[in-house]
């Protein structure tokens, strides 16, 4: 079977997918969007220092929180955070946020 030339865009897309560059870029975009969304809250600097973005699976964003008090406050602000993330990441289907308490380094 003869091979035909491929479009450069198709070759680059395949290479980026194989190397995982798309996940890195989307992870960085997710972290930046979280920092902006969390920074817009009244406790913005505190939230940024004591939270980390985890994985996005099935429309649920995992967020690691440094303590249970902050986790409870973020739970009260969940709808505001979801709305803010949707505005910043319209291509990411974030439908829910799950907060977990872990040590933040």
C-alpha cells in the first residue's frame, strides 16, 4: 500500500499527543484558571497558598486543600468557583469540584 504525504498539522498533533504535551499544556491552563478563580474570592491569597489543583476526571476537578477549615469555606464558594472556572476554561467541562484535605508542600 502506498503512503501519501500527511499534512504537517496532523503530524504535529499526533506527535504532541504521543509525547503528552497536550496534557501538560491543559494542566498549566487549569492551574492558572484555578489561581485566578480562587484569587477572586475574599480569601484569595490564602486560597492560593493552601490549595493545589489535582486531576480533572469525568467533569470533576480534584482540589487539594491544606486544612479542613479552608475546605469548608471553599465548599460554601463552590458554585462561584465553578462559574468562574467555566468562564476561564470554556473548553473544559468542569461540572463539579471535589475538595480533599492533604498536606500542601
